[in-house]
C-alpha cells in the first residue's frame, strides 16, 4: 500500500517547462484533468462512492462527504494522508483552528498534491468529540475531468446526532 507522498517540485506542463528551460514532465502534460473515484467508508454497511476532480481541495471532499450523509458542518475536521490518525506529519485540518503541527489546511490542499493512485488509503476525521472516522480508498483514477463532485453510490445511513426522534420526545417533558 502506498501512502502520503509530496514531491518538492512544483507541477507544471511541458509547454511551461520549455518556456522556462525546465526539464519535461514524465507524463507529458501534467495539467490534464484527472478524476478520482473514492470509496468513503464509515462502517461496513455505510459508505459512499464519490467521483471528484483531482484539482478539488480536501475541503471540497469534506463538504461532499458531509452532504452525502446529511451531516451539519458544525465541527472541526482533519485528513490524515498517511492513514494514521493524529499523525501531524501528514495532517491537513480545518482552517478554523490553529494547528501548529499540521502540514496544512484542507481548504488549501488540492487532491493532486498527493499523487493518489488506485489502492491508496487515507483517513478523514470529523467532529473530534464524537470522532467520526472515515476510511477513504482510491478505487480508480480516470483521465477525464469532473466539474462537480458526484455521489456514484450510497449505501447505508447514520444520524449525526443519534436517534433524533427520541430526543424530540424527551423535549416534550
């Protein structure tokens, strides 16, 4: 299994490379729009398959995951690109909090930064109190653009705040 990789070089296309006398990219045109098919799993019978542009930020992925589950975005979150919870060497968190030990913020880090390939895994944690942990796995990399994130498959459902019907009944007393 491959994990977090962040090359020191800036990504550029071959036209820019020739113009500035830089070495050519291995893949040819690096700016080619690619998309990722991700499996986002909360538990065995609750997961989403999401198609998202490689140029999207981790924050866009965060919003897409929460939207697919009807969760409110009212808590902090972090992505751990090496698949190890609370490892600051590969942590990208909410921009609403000062994370001195984080590698960066989710609204600044694009998925393309990590050069994800089929089979790569990383972790997403939402709401540090309730500790919603999502295992994310790259199912496919596609050489096609994706304008907006798309939920391809949705299995299972959970309630962000537990059994809301019971809570409403308790409020009557």
